[in-house]
C-alpha cells in the first residue's frame, strides 16, 4: 500500500449532512441534465441516483470525512450483514440458460445459475462475486482453476513463483462440493473483512486511463472449523470513469455514506455503489464484462515465508492467470548496482512516489522477508520511498505492518487494521530513523480534495504510480 510518512495525526470525525442531504445524494430518482444521465449510465447500476457535481465546490474546511463509513468499512453490520454476506437456504428459480464455454474443455454448454429470490442475498460473498466475475465460464471451474495455479511453479516475466501445494490440503480439499463434484460457491471458505474505497488510486481520465480508482473487497480464508487462516484475498475493481465529472460523482457517492447511520439504509446505499463496480457485466469491452483490475493474495498458510501474488483475467480465456506484482522487482535485484542506479537516477520521482519500476524487473511473486537496499544509494529517504512502494516494504520491513493491512478475523469480531493505516511510528530498517505513517489521513485528505477541488485543479493531476 502506498503511503506517506507524516509527523502527526489529524482528527477524523465526520460532521453529518443529515438524512435529507444524504437521500439527495443517494436516493434521488434521476440525475438532472442529459450530461449527468450519460455519466450515470457509464458508472453502472444505481448511478442514476447521484446528482451532478456542483459547479462551485465546497471549501475544504467545510467537508468532514467519516473514514469508517466512506473509506475503509469494517463495521460488523456490514461485513456480517445477514442478507448480503450469506446465501439463504432456499434459492429462487435458475436464471435462463445462457451459452457459455466450459473452462475445463472449451465445449459450448448451457449453464443455469440458481440465484436467491432476494436480489441482495449473497451480494458481498466471495462466491457471488466470483460468479459475477467469471462471465461465460462455469464459475465453480473458474475458481478451481485459479486455486490450482499454486500447485505448480508459475513462470511470469522470466521469473518463477514456486509451487505451494498446500493449497489443496488447506483450501481445495476441505471446500464443500456439489453432487457433480464442482466447488459449492455458496459455501466458499472465505469471510468478508472489509469493503474499501481507494479513489486515491485513480488514474486521471484526462490521460486516457479511464478510472476513478478502485473499489475493493477484502476476504480472509477459513479452515474447516471456520477459524481464520493467515491468508487474505483482495478483489480490486476499477471504478469506471471517462471524465472528471465521473470521478467527482464517485467521490460524492462514497462521501454520502458518511451521513447515514450503520444499518439497513446504509447497507442499501453501499450495495448500490458496489453493484456499480462489482456487478455482472458492468464493464462491457473488458474480459468477462467485469471491472476487476486484479486479485491480490497475501498468505503464509501455504508455506513460508509470507508471499504476495497477483492475478488478472486472461482476455483470451476469461480465466484468472498469475501476473507480475506491480512496483515490486524480483528479489534478485536486491543489493545490486542496478537497483542503486535506478533509485539514484530517479531520485525526485522516487521521493514523490511517482516512479515506475522497469517492467522487466517485476516479480512473479513477492516474499516478505527482506529489506530493499543496495550499496551506493545516495539518499536514505529515496531508498525508503522506493521500498515503501513495493509489496515487501509496505507490508513488512518499512512499516512494521505485520504482513497484512486488514487482519483476518473471527466471526463476530471486526477486523483489526495495521498501524500503517491508522497511525504508527516505526524505525527505518537501514538507518534506524523513526518514520511515522498515517495512510488513512492521506486518504482522507485525498477524498476531501476530490470533493472540493475545482475542475482545473483535478485536470492537471499527474497519474499516481502507487498500486497498494
């Protein structure tokens, strides 16, 4: 996760807009104006409930952000919602048969996916999100093929991620199956930990990247008794945006959640947002019609050391395939002159967190048991900034985060967050210098900026290269 060091922490309460104002943002019947309607259609289901961004933005001092409702949501009323995080015992009639290509053999077949009578049931479960992500593929086969990737070495970008065959013993074998032998996705051994707004990762639509950041679901794997494993999975979806107006509207939708109390109204409003980025077919033209950007895993349950992997949809097959860990070089570059030269030659960009690691350096998987360093790096702050933007640095050596940012949890208990997010000080692993972190405050400041900045200010934003 990308973050900045900070010397202090700020107040993070949220002044309320009031229910009437929240309803105006979340539950209006239509968007005023043709341009607003067109943008709402691009944002997906439920977006027409958002009013257009005001011509004159509010002042930054007048906008209070309730981050627990708008940015990183772990409240039990959400992550244990009795409807959206569970599948009911009874399901409604199957959807009409649709043609699909079987991921296992490539033959055309008919697939019927029985879904609950209540359209909200199971919406935030691991299984339902995988069903919507799978597109024309059999969802159960789609998931199993993905998990089987750990059973053999994966060569990516000229580097090899070693096999971790314990995936079968820990996840695949205990997973309940249907009578035909396929995985029962309604009983997936994963517990929802958090729903996250990462609008701070946006790529300015003015540069052609076309997204307003990411919306994320964080899950933790479970053993057969329902106890958490040290294995987290993050679904990272792009927030579709073709204009700065779309970016503003996403910010307003997330921000309006802060005016609602946790409960039924809040969850309905949040569901409208998640449907717009995680629903089936919300991204025509992308693989499987899904807006998923990548799936990241972080675990030690399958072997030592802790390891991060990243997966994307293959545009040819629609299956998940392993890809490089962005901004994280292969560990073989640690301690090399090439690393020192890159940091020294790009010092200003590295310090600003806007450098791009050479694509040929990117790793197949990232272990979290070492410190990025090399003889000859001139500026220790540049070394730290480079390392902080890698998986290993952010999750381990530079921040003391304890490997996961959102911790696996027991049922009935909210997930704990790493100090890197909520505020902490940790010694630099090379110099011993105390370094302070408060990434949530950075995210609060960023959301407030999007809500209050003038169009001209947003238009000249440089794309961020941070990915975590």
